[in-house]
């Protein structure tokens, strides 16, 4: 027991020395990166399309829930709306609606990479607070 | 029957182990808070160099925000850590260079209360690490004072004979003061003007950097190039978005060969081509790299200055910048002028998907959609 306490204390000492990084944006990127992995592992185009579509829809529904919660600031609301628009555009392109050419079957893996890479730009355009990002992540985990 | 001495020793053992670990942790903590971990004593470093220094390179790597990205095999990387490793390798592979590396890290605390230093400095000369120190980053105004202090302490004092380069890696640098650039200091503002002020101090004798590289999104705007161009002769930047896998630095590996003739503009164009080739291999999003000959672009910059400034003033008054979008200046008629393409060499490939996938070229100048 004492050894456990000693080990636990040491563990805490080192853990507390590490940077506390509540990285909500990183979690969103991981969500779409996991989607991309699933798309690449899928056997056929129908399955790939379904995985992508489901991923967009789940995220969109989660964003709607956060928007309707009434707990967010105006800035977060603008950020989430913008993120939703970006997702909707991607979903439109996947389906070939709203003026987009449908993503060809042979390019679905590349499209999945595009979705991830589009979130990994060295810009600062999506401005959603860490707390709201974490809320989105928690909700998406509960929904999926 | 149990030996009472053995029991006594055993009962004292755990507290001793715990105290020992505690002491070890304290030593680690104290060393992390100490003035630095200078690899060699300064007097040893300042000794006369046997190999002449021909290149002076400063790297600033911002790491205090979200820099996570994935490769096409879905392996994750942190842009700042990857860049740091690459830059260290470059420093080791250039025997005629002095290299300053400033890694701006996220703030962290020991036991919740004791702040740890959030900047790390490396100084290489003649391919060898001469100094490695931890320092405090600016926590309020972004003035690069601490980086400048380290730069002045270590630099070789014959810069007139050297080719100088300054490379910045990070997220888009806002054109008007805006909080949120640093995750650890959410109220701290950082803008192009702050970087320009820093560059001014790094080039104290009024000489400009031979090459300035901005590995960020939206570095190629009339305002940014105009402002930073006061302190550089040639600039490489990405006018549009840039993926966090950043600019490939392979061209800097053997400067004695690639810069043998000392022709920086020609080198800059080869450097940009290399960056473009690397990015277009794996990246599905837009790739745009532009090389600006700062003297040659002055006419264009002056002709669009007031229009662009008006846009900036309007945008800076908006409550949230989230909805503001960038676009190619060539998409806005008022920016299209005869001098627009003068002094700019653009390497462009549109995103493979999205609304702009059929866009064939880019002017090299990025503006704001009002």
C-alpha cells in the first residue's frame, strides 16, 4: 500500500510538471483523422461514402446541440456557425449537391485526407473557445 | 520470531524512498527553473572561431497553440516539434553558419503553482551546439526583448560579411492587434507590427535580412510584405492557406553548395520550388508559395496601400474576425494594376477539392473580402 502511495505521489509530481493542454482543436482533428483512417480501411466506395457522411452528420448534430444549449458566447456562436458551414460544404461536395461535382469514387481516400488537412492549416480562422470545443468533443463521444 | 531491527529498517525504508524521489523531483524542478543549461561556458564559446561564419540564421518557432497535424497514413505530428528537429539538423549540417533557434513553448507549471520557463533557446556555431538555455517569453507585449538579448549575447560580430536569414514558423500573424495567438496567454496580442518591431531590433545597423521566410498562412498580403519588407530584401511566404507540415527546409541543408555564388534571389526561388514540390506531393489543400523581391514590389505596394489600409481599418472594428474571409487580390478589381505581378514569383496549385479547385493561378497577393 505504502509503495503504491509513494509511486502515486511520484507519478503526480511528474504529471503536474507537464503542460496542462486542454486541446479541443486537436480533439476535433483527431475525430476527422479517425474518420479518414476508417475510410481508407473500408472495402468499397459505398462504405467509404457512408463513413464520411455519417461523420459529417454526427458532427453537425453535435454543433446544433451546442448552439441550442444557450451556454455559449456570441463569438463561439459565430465560430460554430462558420465551422458548420465548412462541414456542410464538404458534405455537399461528397454528395454532389449545391453546385458541386460529386467526389468520384476513386478519390474518396484523397477527399478524406483533404477534410483532415483543411482543419490543419496554419491559420486562425476558426475561433471557438477551449471550453466549447471540449463540450463538442464530449457530446460527440456520447452521440457516436 | 521476527527480527525487530529488520522491521525497523523496513518501516524506515518507504519514507526514505519517498524522500529520495522527492529530492530527485526537486532537483529536476530546480534545474528546470535555473538560469539555463549552457552547454559550454560563455567564455569558451566566444573564443576565436577556427572556421569563418558566413551565414547567420534566426529561427523563431511558435509552439504555444494547436499545431497538431496528420500525415496521409494518419500518424500525428506537432508542427513545432517537427520543425525544431529539422532546424537542429540544419544547424549541425552547416559548418559556416551560426544558427539561433527560439522555441516558444506553451506555459507549464510544476505542482500547479510554480511556473516553468516557456522559451527554449539553442545557439549553434560551426555545426556545433554552443548554448542551450531556457528563458521566459514575453507574456504581455510581444516585443521579442528576451530573444534579442540572447541574440546580442551570442552573435558573431562580423555580420556585414555574412548572409542573414530570418525564418518564422507559426499560425497566421494577425494584421491588426488581436488576442488569442498564444494558448497560454489568451489576452496577449500579437500582430505583424510586433514582428516588424522585433525585426527592426534584430537588424540594428539598418542592414536588411537577405532572406525572410514566413512559414504561416496568409503571409503574402500587401500589408505584411510592406511592413516586414522594411527589414528584408527577399521574402518567401504563403499568400493563401498553408498546411501545418509547413515549408520544407531541405534547401537549407548545405548552404555552402546552394548559396555558393551568394545569389539570394536565385536561391530563394529554388527554395520555394522545393517547398512547392514537397507540399504538392501529399497535401490536398491549396499550396501557394510566393517569392517577393521587396524593392521590385514597392510600386505595387504603394499603389494599393490606402485601399488595403481602409479594408484593415474596417475589419479591425468588427466584433468577431471569425466570419472574415481572405481572397486573391486579383479577385477584387481595385487591386488589379499593371505592377501587380512585378517582383513576385508565384508557385501555385489549387486545393484538390472545394469551391476553388479549378482556380488556375494566384497573383501572389492575398486580400480581405469585405
